[in-house]
């Protein structure tokens, strides 16, 4: 694979805890779309397919990630996997990383990491 900074996809050695820690430090909050993880309370691979989903049942929480089973993908539109960064036990692969993704991540973290912003969003959802 050419290394010309257009894209970067990393396959990680599952057994390498040092590599896992290094990756978690490099991505302290949001992994790129397409990243594949295993959650602390799970064993099945999950692919990240979105950010900041709202639990529409309770309308009380905004999660970090929206995921689907890997390799199955979306098998039912009424079932989503909502989870937070701290729920990740293991990172299997990092999704596409390019300049557009990096700019999006900067905007995302600047605009949503404030708990006041999250509360404002949830209040709007509850009113609808």
C-alpha cells in the first residue's frame, strides 16, 4: 500500500496490548468511520458507522458511536448499536483516515464535547 497521506487503514494485531494502548492514545475520543472494535461486554466485532446517535427510546443520552455488526452490516433498520468510547475493549482495525476525516473530527470534538451542547440537543429532541 502506498503511503502518500491520501488514506490510512491499519490492521491491528489483536494480541499486542502495547499497540492497542498506542492506538487508544492516538484516538482519545473518536475513531474514524469504518473502524472495527470489540466492546468490553461483547465478543462480536462492531463496525463504526456514525457519530453522536441519540437514544430515541429514552431521549436522555447521546452516545459517541453508532455501530453495526461486522461483517453482517445493517441487517435490520430498527436495531442499532449505541456505545461510548470507554466501552471499547479492543480495536481490530482503524477506518479510513484522510484530510476530510481529520477536519470533520476537529469540528466534531470542538462542537460537541461540551455537556451543555449535548443537553441543548437532547432538549430539542424531547420537544419534538
